[in-house]
């Protein structure tokens, strides 16, 4: 599931960040049930990220607390330090992890040096535009693993369907040269007859997707999400990457309390 993680990932009234059905955008994330703890689990399946990848389907787990300003779960931690639910613009600081890989996790990676997990410290701005939210992010590695940065801009448009909330989104993500070469590059000492050395520049990826949340009871809900990402050539042309076009879909259950 590490490789799936890499591939990646309600009508708003005026400038309010909260939707009528409890879905809202905070720190560039889609959340539900503000002010509660939650646990969730489900199944994720997607396209091959690495060539000849064996595992394309697996279980995922999440849990944590989503508050008014502070949020913490297995996807990251963030804190809103400027603005509130009624503000036209919010600013947040956050910490998020980037998954690494083991050289024996896929055949195409055998003989390569292990890539470590890394953690980024970032700044996010959420701008509420009528019925939608435009989120911009900039983050930099603070662990010294890849020693580069990432940037993202995404538009979210929450919609209340009555029986559920639907949040479609579209955006672009930029990976710095250091990220591309660390996680998808091939050093000269890692090259083989079927895996040539590869180093490149920064890469831009475009993404579209949606998250569907269906409340079952006051505390229980079903979630289904699908995401499509088009990787830029500087990343997709790596000899260890399977294709430019990546997709991921999930189905899960969340319990809030």
C-alpha cells in the first residue's frame, strides 16, 4: 500500500467553510463531523505505480481528531492559526509524511538503495470562493531525506445531495527536482541492463477526483473516493514508474464519537 499512497489523493454559504451536511474543507483536506474523534478502515485499489508491481489492492486504516483549528490523524497534523469558519481566508501550518520504499518490495526495485520516509513542514491557505474553496500549499522536507519541496493548488466544490455529501476537486501538484530524483530516480550504481540510470528535473502532476460520504447513523458513515492523477514526464519517464496515468479508488467505514 506504500506504492498506492505515493500514486496519488455541500453548498458553501457565502464565505463559510462549513457545509450544511457537516462536510468542510480545512487545510486543503476534506473533513466531516467537526469537533469529534474518529476511526476508519476500508479497502483501496489502484493502478500500478511501479513497473511489475504486485500489490495493487490492500486495506487502509485511519483515525484521530478533527477539531475547529487543530486536526491530527494518520495522514498528518495541521493547525489553523489565522481565520475561522466564517472567514474568507484561513491560514494553517501542517506536518505530513511521504512514504518511502524497500528495495525488495517490488522486482523492479531490487538492488536499489532503500528510500526513507520523510516529513514535510508546510503552510496552507484556504480561500473560500462562494460555493467552493481554493487551497494552496507549500511544504519542505524537514528530515533531510530528499531535501526538497512540494507545492499544490486544488479547488474543492462540496455539494449536499440530501442523502450524502459529494466533494469533487481538481488541481495541480508540483514535485521539486530533489523529490523526483530521490523517490523515482535511479542512481548510476543502481543501474542495470533493464533499469538505466535516471535523473530529471521537477515534475508537475494534474489531479481530479471526488469524495462521497454517506451518513448511516449519527456516528457511522460510509465513504467512497476515486482519484485520477496524470504524472508529468519528468517523473513518469523514470524506468521504475509504470505509467503517466494513475488512479486510486477506496471504499471504507468511519465511526465518529
